């Protein structure tokens, strides 16, 4: 019996997600198209693989028996295609977010021994990068990772960066040499997008009681800081290692007690892993150890908890 791999992949995604809507989104299909693929596979096999009721989706006994082999079939297919492509192209790594650390981090290890040629790209946000990984459009991603992640993806923390606050010269706190995050209450956080799309900043405002925020069009760091220079209540958060343009009247102040840390992770698909991923991950882990990128003291630092 020859199986249609598209129908097998549809079944596996639904079985892993336990949700037709989530699986359809991950595959870039409508729920109707996904249901048709699963129904076509069930018709080919002559058994029912999934049951749906008001509690959600569950595997039938036949579905539970079929799932491990179906996963192995997809893995073998994906490994074969990935091995062929690995000889033909560089490792495709998308970065995302409005900050520069992912590209600077990759640039810092790009010429390290054993690292394959890299082809960086720019994802819009974590969901877009996760979808590209799921579809096989890219090999890995590098940026801030936060739950929930789609089934079949995993990540490794690579870098923690202390965060500074930037304020204009007319801000009441502009002369401070360091600030506690809670001293920013009453100020206005400028963000490069809606707050609900910015996990770290959303958690920061909740943790430290920042009630006022304002989305500024993301036209780059210099335009955002120019807006900040004219707002006596405004502030921006940036990792301390980010090179900032010289904008008259804007200064950076370290945050302490606690120091917020921005987390950067490498994200990839577990089945199959890109054949060149190990070399990239090894280089990043080595750099993290040598450059102390993962230093963290819970008595001194604040790192948003997952979940």
C-alpha cells in the first residue's frame, strides 16, 4: 500500500496537537482541507484514526498503533530531503524581533571552525518563524522564545542580555546613574508594536507596574529614539549591548535591583533536525561559555518565567 505523505503529515500534526485548528494553522491549511486529508488517509487504510467530540480530538486504538510508524515515515522522508538540500545550500536561519542581538550573535560565530555557511533571514515574529520551521521553509530561528511553541519545535537558550532604559534629557529621571525598574512607574513605555505582540515588554510592564505604554511605528531605532527625545515622560528598553545611534538628548541608564535580562534562543524543528544544525549549536554554546552569555543570579537579576 502506497501512502500519500501529505495525508500522513496531516494526521500526525492533528495527533500531536490534539486540535484540528492548531494543526491546520501549523500546516497553513484550512480546517476543511485538513479534515479532508485525514478522511482520505482513513479511507485508504480502511480504519478510523481519530475521534472528535466536545472534549477535543483523541486517537482511536488504530490511530495509536499507526502514529509511531507514521512519525517514522515522515522523519525518513524529511531526513532524505534535508540531506540532499544540505549539500546544495547554506543553513537558513531566521531572526526576529526589533533588536539587533540575534544578527550580532550569529555574526560573532559565523567564521568559527566547522560552522556551515549561514543564510540569515528576517521573520516577522515568533509565530511566523515557528510556521516557517514547521513548513520546512527555514532550518532554524534565533530570537526570543516564549510558550506555547507548536508541537515538534524545541529551543536552547543561548544568551542573556542585561536591559538598559533610555530616556530623553527632559525626563525627571534623566540625571540618574542607575534606576530600579519600579522607578519607571508613571512614565510611558514606547514600544515598536502593540504590547500584546511583545512578550518580554508585556511581562515587564506587568511585573513592575508600568501602566502607560504607546506603540510607535517600527521605522528603526533612530526614529524611535528621536520621538523619545521629545517626550519628557517616555522611555525605551534596550539590551545594554545594542549599539545605539547618537541622538541628542537621549541617554541610557542601567537598570538594577533587579536587572532585567533579555533571553535569546536558537529554535529548530525536532523531526528531522537539519543536518548542519549541530555545528551551529556547538559554536553558539561554546561562545556562550567563553563570553559568559548565560550568567544569571536570581538575587540580582529578573528573568521572566515561562508560562
